[in-house]
C-alpha cells in the first residue's frame, strides 16, 4: 500500500474492491467488473462518522457503480460526485443528528454512555421508522446488490436488509465494539483488547482484565438480549404491514464484512478474522500547499 502525503496508508482501492467482491461472492453476481447497485445507510450519524464513510461513497460512484446514499446529515453536494450518486436526506433525522448529547467532558466516562444506548436506540428507531425515506425504500421494487450500514445505532434499518435480500456490510468509524466483533464471529480477546468503553491500555493488571472481560460480556448480552428485542418490538409495532424475522436473525444471516476505522500501526493489535478489515486513515486525503500568508 502506498503512503499518501497526509501520512496515512491508502486503503481506498483495497476497501472498495473488498466491498464489491463481497457483493459478488455473496450474491453470486458473477464478477466485480459489472456496474453494481449499492445502498449505503447512515441515518443516525455524526460529522466525524460520515467523514469515514463519504470517501467510500465517492470512490464507488467514481468507479461507475450506482450508489444510493441515505445520510442523516445534510451533505455538501460539491464534495461528492454528481454522476452515479443519489443522495437521500431527511430533515427530521438532521435534527436528531444535530446534537447527540455527547461532549469531550464524557471522555473517561465512556462506560456510562453505554447506559444511554437503550434510550438512544429507541429514539433512533422511532425517527427512522416514521421517516418517509425508510418507507420509500421498504416499498421499492429496485434491486440492490449490496447494503452497507453505519454500524453504531443503526440496527433499526436491518428490516431493509431483509426486504432487499442483499449482502450486508457494517462500516464503523470507531474501533470495533465487543458486540460487533461477536456479530461477525471475530475473537473478542478481552484479556488484552481494551473495551472502548474504558481507558485501559493493552497492558492491564489482573483486576483490569477481569473488569474488561466482564464488562465486554455484559455489553454483548445486553445488546443481544435487551437492545435487539427492543428493536424487534418497535419494528413490529410501527411496521405493521410487513412480516419480519428478528433483527438479530437478519444480522446473522446477512452480515458478511466489517470495515473499521482502525489500523495496527496506531491502534491496539486485534486478533481479527478475515471478514474484519482495518481501514484506518481512509478519510485522509493528500495535503494541500499552505497559503502564502502562512509561509511569510
């Protein structure tokens, strides 16, 4: 991999090839050279999260694939291609994403934020299931070859994955969480891989390892036994005209790849499986010359 001028490893060609290869293999599409129809969903997001996803949107469209991008933030259209790209935006989701009630003061208290995930998920699901764009996609006859979903707080869109019968990829702008590693079948390695909810390093003492392991298991089971059934309940309550399996079942049957914004050169070593791809630095672009006034 070549190193670009911002000092990061350029993963773009590799990641885009993986995404399209995953689509071709899982759907028996017969090769990656053809023009594919790709749906990218990040209705619940933040600017920093979108910064990791938008380069993939741009590159896929520039390579001739038809990309539909539903982003919960209003996009600067000049920064994305005009050809091969259809952008969907919802005002209500824009309001939801404008303030997630997370600040720098929460650093060091990440574990406490996990206790807000239940309420955040309920709010996100209600906003998504009431949104006209979600219902437009749920009733479309359009065929998509691949669905890529931002992997945090967007489990509510998994009914779309089931309806579209397409392979699923998670895009993660942060380090993979224990429940995401469990969902993709990758080792948790909680004896040395710090839970992102804490400020531990990979050199934990025995008590920190115990806390790290127990909290990681708690988070996985909380998500699978409490959070996901809550999403099921909201889906059955608000999507009354469709019959759906559980979102956990949809995830298990459709998830084929996880792309995460980490890299072994700057993050802790992860014993990941081949379906987890570390693509840290994907959002970096070649540096531009400083204005002359800065050089005086």
